[in-house]
C-alpha cells in the first residue's frame, strides 16, 4: 500500500485493526473455542470492499508491470482496476445489473 501512495498512518491503523484477531465458529448450535484468524477480512466490515479493491489493484499492477496495452471502453483506455471501476461503461453496466436483479 505504501507503493500505491497510501499514508503510513492509514496502513498502520489497518494493520492494528486486523492484528491478533480471534474468532469462534458455531456448528450445529455449539460454539467452538477461540482461535486466531490468520487470513481474510472481517465479515460485515465496511472496509472489506475497499480492502478488496486495493488488493485487486495491487495484483493488477504487479501482473501488468511493463505491459503497455489496456482495455478500450467507451473511447477510454482502461489500464488499472481503479479506472475500470470508475469508467462510465462500468457504471452503466452496474445500473443495468442492479435494475435487473432488483425485485
């Protein structure tokens, strides 16, 4: 995240939020003992979607390092995940899917 320009204070805050997590699991009505959570984000956490997008952007940047191409969409060249998520083409598709799935 530092390579992407995120402030050190934000990175430290997120690290502290997810450090030393413990969880219990309920199976057939019985709760397990506490165990350490080693990977993943907290279910229902409002930051989860943002952390996923940051991770996806990091993976895309590393994968496409040195690649000069991109995806042509609506007259724009899309070269990052962030650009894809904010493109007008994507926004229109999201609205169409939202109305399609809404009951």
